[in-house]
């Protein structure tokens, strides 16, 4: 699509929540994303700093894209659910490539007398269904790419459809949530019948069938009124009102603070640190932050071959060994601990191996607290909080690994 056609398309997009779909010349969907404002979000893909703010993967996607479609929603909450359902249906290359779907989040409704609503990782879902059989699954929905955003969405949904959660098996937790109207009454057969209706409603909502759900509720409300069960009719009326006026201000704020799609489409930060004691028991680590969240399943440990008091040499060895693994996902940003010496060491590796991946170093003061950063100022400004969190987590992980190795060597263990 010529750039002028893109500009005209962007102008025609609504300033409302929804989902957008980038397609190639054959009409195949390359990438699906969501937005609080479709117009602003799609416009941002044509900014000059795309590579700094979105990463190499999205730049590659844009090079292949020739068209954009969109679906408007009534709320950000519904955009999150619609995005998930469309990703599951179409499996777009640039959505599935950006993250192992075993790390994605899923909403599970258990198959129990009074079902629970639980958030699990993809890998956990596999274990539950194939091996451990901890509980039967009635329904599951996903994938959802951001855990924190999903949990905020569930808090909003729970106010409309009170449900039992993972902690409901703890009596005092169940009693507390019931007292504030977020968990259902389970004391009678009638209560069970009403709760199963709630689960039905919740299922339809997660399936993106809001119109069908509202039509069903309107019919129920009229039937209750006809039978002169005015209290029940009023309860359904309140549910209908809540669905038509979803209060997702907190969700919008979280979207804006973390970035829609978590930095729009997946941003992988790899942070490295070295730990040793006077060159002994020397180790290096790599930790991964994806969309601002730690991905502990992708952390890696490295025993450094030369026990010398030289952090720069240790960092070089770790980077060379890490990037020998072509099967590992490539980062959009590398964070290292140290000053100019460490930064130059990483850049020397970058000439041959890391190519265009930007590198930022975090310089510590005498109290070993972050003082300032070295690297591209635009990248530092765009990802400052995530860089500092990743650096701190890498330091924690490196120290823990070093202490464990030192203890094992002291005890003569291997």
C-alpha cells in the first residue's frame, strides 16, 4: 500500500478501542494488535523511531505489510478478548513468532460443582490436561500476552459476573470475597443453578459473544418480570447496564502506562550480569523481560571458564556462548551491568554477532545503586523502567547462582 494510502486509511480509523490487523499482498494476516485508540496506535507504526520503540520483529512485519483492517469494540476490555480470539483463530506469523505460546496466559474455567476461574500459563495448561489432571477443565480461553493486564481485566469482569477463583478453596478467602460481592453464594441448589448461569454468561463474554449474551439476558429479565420475580429481574437489569457501560478506566490507565500489547507487539530485553569472589566461582547469567514482565523459564546460567578477576572478559564469554544458540529468540535490547569498559566489550562482540541489536549499560555508584546509563538516549528514555528492573533482576539472579555454586564447591558437590 503506498504511503499516501496508509495516511488516508489512518485518518479514517476511529479514535476508539478495537483490534487492528496488518496483512500482506496476498491478504494473509501478518499481525494482530489491540488499541485504546485505533487511529493513534496504527499511526505510531509509521514513526521514525519504530526500531527503538518496537524492536526488529515489528520492523520486519511492517516491511511486508500492504494493508490494514480493523474491528472496533465498545471497550478496551472487549478489545483484549477479541485480540486473543483472533490470534487463536488465525495464528499470525508475527504474533506467534514473538513469543513461545507456552509462556502465554490462559483463563481456565474448571469443571466442578461450583467452577473456579483460574489464570494459568500455557505450559501449565499442558501439564494439567495431559499429565497431572489436578482438575478437569470446563472451558479455557486465550492466549493473553500480558499477565498483569489480564488480571486487571478479570477484576473488572468479576464485578459484573462474580466468580470463584483459585483461592476459593481456602474458606476464609471465599468468605471474604463473598462478603464484598465478588464470589457467589454456594449454600443451596438454587444458588448452584444461578451460579451456573453466571458461568454460562462468563463463557459467552470470553468467546466474544456479547450481543448474544445481552439478548439472552434481556429475555431472562422479561421472563422474571412476567413471573413477578422483580428482585431477580432487577439483578439482570444491573448486569445488562454493567455490560453496556463497562468501567475499564483502570484498564485504560494500565494499557497507557505499560504500552498497548506491552510496547506494541512484543519487546524482549535480555539483561546480563557477572558474579564472582576475587575471580573464584565465576558465573554469568542472562535474564529475559518480555513486555515488561520477567520470563523466568528463559533465564540462563553460564559457568565462566577462566577464574580471573576480569568482568569484561567474563561478559564477552557469556555473550559469545549465548549467541551461539540460534534457536533462542533474539532480543530487541541488551542490558549489561557496568561502565564504558563493559559497554565497549559488548559492542566488540556486536560487530560480529549481535548486528543491529542496541546495547545499554547501567552504571552503579559506590553503594552499588544505579547512577546513570550509557547507550542510545532514545532507547533509554523509551524503556528506562524496564531496563532498571531487568538489570536489578539480573544482579539478583547472578548473586544467587554464584552463592549456590560456591556452597556446592565448598561441600565438595558437583
